[in-house]
């Protein structure tokens, strides 16, 4: 499944989460998806993104991301990832999802009296924040690449204004 469709499914699932544990589960689903997108872009993405994408693929791994119990039960949605058709659009959507996850987790952490759940939220917030930092870094690299790209040869050196009238 294409990355943007999986991200949209994650955003919908997060919005529909009815309990604190559902929100935590969706946070780890988002983390697994960020790792999968990072892995895909590290192998197949634009050269400028590969180092940063490799870093994204490793975020959360040491903290149990894809091995988290809430993912083992139903499996990570990210396992369905087959392509990242438009890296800029996918990274933009992923950044939005990670931001929404962070906000939802802060709400859960503030509302819980259970110490274990609180620390799960803090761990997941850290992972989402670190992943979002990588995503923003990749988006900056894409913006630089676009800015530094030579004018389209079909339009000539001066750009579209010098094209056919």
C-alpha cells in the first residue's frame, strides 16, 4: 500500500481511538510506519535523503518500537507499505501524523494516574519527536534540492517566462 494511504489510515485510527491504550497503540503504529518509510527511502529514495532516512528507520528501535506489545497483537500497519510515490507529500503527511500523535500522548500522560502508562507515553512522545525531527530534516533537504535544481531544459535557461508565447 502507498505511504500516504497508510498515513491517512493511521490518522483516522488515531482520531477514532477511544481509550488511552488505543492512543498508545496508534502512537507505536505511527512509529513503525515512520521506520518503514525511513527504510524505504534509505533504499529507494532520492540520494539527498538516504542518510537522514536511514536514521529515521532506526528511531525507536532500541526502545522497542516495532516489538511493542500493542503492535505484536495486530501487527504493524506499516508492514503493508509497498511504495512511497511522492516523498515530499508522504513526509509532510507523516510529520502531521507524528505531531498529532504527540499531542494525543501528552493528553494521555497528563490524565493518567498509572505510572507505567505515563512512562510509556513519555517514551512514545520522545520517539515521535525524534522521528518528526528527522522528517523535518528530510523536507529541508528536498527544499534545497528543488531550489538548487537547474531550470527545466524545455523552457530554456530563463525559465517559463522565456518559453513559447
